[in-house]
């Protein structure tokens, strides 16, 4: 089985049983390549080293790709039984640092490598069984359970790339050679680079929903632009070309750098590219598993901040309008050449898809007309921060894939690298990283006086997100008190005379109740499963304000801003932290609370019983659990067999309050009578939802 020439699966046509075998083979090849990647680590202890101080050790990623399958298949309701809930919480969410100095000092009690390997094997067996027996009809669409399987496969292929970059940063004595990862042996001097004209024209981006290949949500929708003519460098910038910038003191002069870039350069004390090795006998290059003499004709690998500084330096030296290309300009260059798309090519048109070598190769090895490496070799940084196309929709099974990156801080990389496979190696792929981030990424420069368009929408326009911003931070409606504020005030009143050190707000949405709890607690943690809500809460905490657009009627919207200062919540700001988590499978670190609030949560959980049966473990002695819910049970969110109430049993009605008492009785006693708390959600100027939540208070026995 040739692992080097795998192709993503065409999901729109073919014989279903043949397609089943294709997906099965694609799944196992993906798992096999991933295993081969970790086979390069010297010993078990290597898995626990921090290759990058901003990232988890590799043991996390070893478990993460397997737990991703189980978590997504659970959300998609393809399976209803987990393998190891502890692992599926621990390995669920990686470190996605907000800045280059956002160090994660959290202590993690990582399991043994052998235990994680056993888990991977169990997950592989489970998914294998699903692929073999799950009903299959074509085309496979967003709603199909098979989409969750493809999502897991393509996600694992992304981590081939990101984990290989981390392995490349390990001490060289902690890795071992492997023939599968053999590097290119062609080294020497590069040709002189030059700028070649590229004619302007129209580009059309965005996939239709019936596209035959798997895609991430940011690839769908539509975007059209007319690109002005420009000139682009014939080759990617080579190590030799970049050396001129280094030797000219480029890393020592702030004038070439953006403010963000210079701060990063000082923080890292960077003097040259990360993968260059300074030696007494000349420069070396760290590949994934070796240190070799620096190949001057290979592309330099840098982050966006370094690429930008080089372009600023070159612009000054040449007195020309040199910069990085925009996403639109990169696509214009690509579309002017007849480049087949994966999986439709006979062989890879560039150094991509692992079809040639496990490293970069010379910048003049793969021609595309008068240019080289339009795709492949290394990713190419662009000037464009990622943004949603018109018509963008979030996939409900992975709502934090794209939305957290729509912050103008994540720049798009295009073209793919030698290890880009699957979806990454397709024309429509859109991947973006923070500007200080390292991938197998370099750049080509262009000459253009045209301004770069930054698609920046400072207002939250997602309908659900805007509704919740208004419900949490907007003016009240019809005289009904602000719901999260009212619930938090009840909580603060309940803890008078009790311990009030730490509170947990589960299902915090966009965060108002968490901030209000900060008025009376020393620390508050807000958790939400939705990336849309979690990111808005983080934005309010970090920036102190939220802007959102509310629909008035039809296409007419109104614009609003809420601030912590305006709500008298500035003092609570530093007490509150937000994280993304699954309430039905909480990581072990969320424990030791005097009060836990679950407001309008339980009837939106896929397993409310599991949440309630385990929540006592997170409370301190005599701690309080506060639950508010309108009990709007729906099979859209909760399988009917897991409803707490709202059904008949032996011909008798079972209310949700009765269901709560049944589940909580072993560990809790109810305090007082239920109370009703109203909530109004604005949909449009003339349409509102009026909801009544029943609030109950439970004390840990």
C-alpha cells in the first residue's frame, strides 16, 4: 500500500460499496502515516517534551487526532458510547495561543504513551467498524454521518503537518531517522530571482455546497474580485536570497518590522530563521530528522512577520513597491496556469502530497510556465487575514474550525508544502495561522501599488451570536430584567454567609453571568461548547467591548456596542476566564467550586443525565448547583431517551423538575421552592421570544 500517493475522496459519485472501500483505505492510510510520524521519536520520554513553549507536548497530538473522531462522531450522533471520557476531554482542545507571548504554564497529568496508543487502536477499530457497516448513499453531504468520518480523516491529515513542525523543533538527539521520511538530496546555488509580469483579471473563489470534495466551512460561499496587474517573483525566496537580509542586519533594525513583528523578534531574540543552525563551520538547516548543510537553493522557511520585514527591506533597497501577495493575487497567479487539482492529477505537479520527498527541494525544480512552485514545496504567506466568504455557514459539528480565526490576526497561507495532503492539497483549501506561527512556510514577493484589502467586520453579524450579545449586554425589552444578570444576582444572594471563592458558569454563552458573578467571587470560570459564544466572551474580556449588528427588517440592520465599563463590570474583568469545553465530558481540571451555574443549558445537552450525575464531583463541600431551564426538550439536541421530563411514564406525566430530583437526589438536597426567571430574546425589531426559565437551587450533601 503506497502511503505517499493518497488522494482525498470524491464524495459525489461512484458505486456506494466501492466508495466505502475507498474511504476505508483512505482512513487507514491516514492513520498509518500518522503512526509513522510518531515512530520518529526516540523514546517514550520524547513525547512529553515541549518542542515549542507555546504548544502542548507531542503526547497531546498523539491522542488528539484519535479523540477527535470520537468527539465528532458523538456530536453527530453517529455513536452514543465513548471509549474513554477522560481522554476525550483531555485531548479535545489544543493550545491556540492568542499571541507569541501567551505562554501556557498549566500542568497536565499526561497519561503513558502506551495507554494513548491503546486508545488510538481502540478508536481506529471503532471507526473501521463504522465505515464497514454504516449505510452509505451518494452524494455525501454536510448532513451525512459520513461527513463526520471524512472530517476526522482530513483533520488527522492537518496534524501530519503541524506535528511534523513540532518534531522539527525537538532536540536532534530526541528523533531518529526513518526511510519513509527521506529528504531531498539536491542542493546547490539558486538561480537569480526576478520579477515577472502577471496580467490582471477576475478571480472567483468559494465552493458550492454540492462540491464533490470534502471542505472546511470557510471554503464555501462566494467571493469575486478584479485583480490589478502585478509582477511576482519567479521563485520562492531562497535561503541564499534571505541571507542578504540577515547579513544586512535585518533582524537588528526595527524599521523593517511591523510593531507586532518587532515585539515578537525581541521576545524570541530572533537573529535568523528558526530552522537555520549557526555552526562554527557554516550554516546548517534543521530538517525534521537531520541537521544538514544549509541548502542555499531551498526556500527559506519563516513566519509572516519575518517575510513582511524582508519585503519592507527589499522595497527600500530597490525603491519598488515590494510586498507579499494577497489571497486574490495568489489565486490570479495560479489560475493563469493550467494546474490540475488533487485528486484529479496523475502525479503531483509540485513538491506536495508527500509524493517526492520529506523536505523542501530547490526553488527551481518544479516549473509552472515562467514561474516555479506556484503550488508545493512550502506554504506561501499572504497579506490577507482570513475572513468568511459571502454565504459562509458554520458547520455545527466543528464550529470552532474557522470562526476563531476571523479576527484579522490570522493570515492565509496558500499553495501547500511537501507534507500537505488531502484537503490541504486542493485549490480551494483556506488555512490561516497567527502571524508569529511556524509552519513549513516561506513566501514569494510581488510588486504592486494596489492596496491590500483587509476584510474586517468589527460587528458580530452571525444571527445567533448577535441575538445572544443583545440578550446578555443589550438594553432590556418590555420591562423584563436582563436574564444572565438576574440569575447571577440570585447566585450572589445565595452565597451570602457561604464560601464564595470560585464559581463555574457552565454554558456561559457570551459571558454576562460570568462577569456578574465576578462581583462577588474571587475567581470565575465560564465554559461553553460553542466557539461562536466562547470567542465573543473572550473578546469582551480581552478588549472590554463587543459590537454587534441586529436585524431590523429584511436587510436593514442596526449597530450596537456594549462595554464592560458601561455595565460597571471592569472590576470583575480580571477575575473571569473563559474556555471551550463539553459540559457532558468536562476535563478534570474544572473542579473545586463553591457554586456552579447551569443556566438554560440542560435541555440543550446531548446527555443531560451524564452532566448531572457527575457534576457533584466539581463542587466543594456544601457547594451549590444552580439550574435554570425552560425545559424545551427537543430531539434536535437531546435524544428522547435522555430527556429528564416532558414525557409519560406508565401513563403518568413526568415533569422535568421530577426528573431533576431523581438524578440529583443521591448527592444533592433542593433548597427552597423553584422560582421563575423570564428571558426575552430579540430576533428582529418586531419579533421577540419570551421565555420563562425555572430556577432551582441544589446543595451538595
